[in-house]
C-alpha cells in the first residue's frame, strides 16, 4: 500500500507539529516545552496518529495532565493530526537535565 504522504510532506508535518508544540508553555518556568528540551521524539503516521515522547523536569511534576491538555489543544490546529489518535508518552530515560535546554531557554532563565 502506498503512503499517503511523501517523506518531504511528513517532514513538513512534523515541523508544523514541532512549531505548534512551541505554544505549550511550562507554567512554572514560563518557557515552552521545545526550548526546555522536554520533547524527545515525534512520530507521525499516515493515518494521522501522532505520538509525542516527552519527559518532565522532575519525575513527580504535577503538571503532566496540564501539559498533555495543552498539547492536545495546540495540535488540534494541525489538520493532518487526528486528535483521537494523539498519544503523549512520558519517558524517564534519558533523564532530563539543563543540558537539554536551548540557548534561548538558558538565557531566559539566567542559566549559564
């Protein structure tokens, strides 16, 4: 069976998903989850199914549900994403460290 999207189209969709995820702000730090380095992997399938593998800054972080809700909200604006097939998977390996943060996030938080 032929793929619904070309590799280039899939790459474009993933980039738009990534851009949308920049709208998900960690309320404690005031920085988006992409610049914080919390998103480890984005999987997109022809059916519109998406899996976001991400972590949190701490294992007991109470914000998991809030961030998952925000992810559903922002990805509903990406037409190729089937929200009913969106899965947010929390992973703890590799452990998150400040090294995963973008330069922008480090400057914004005053971390050298």
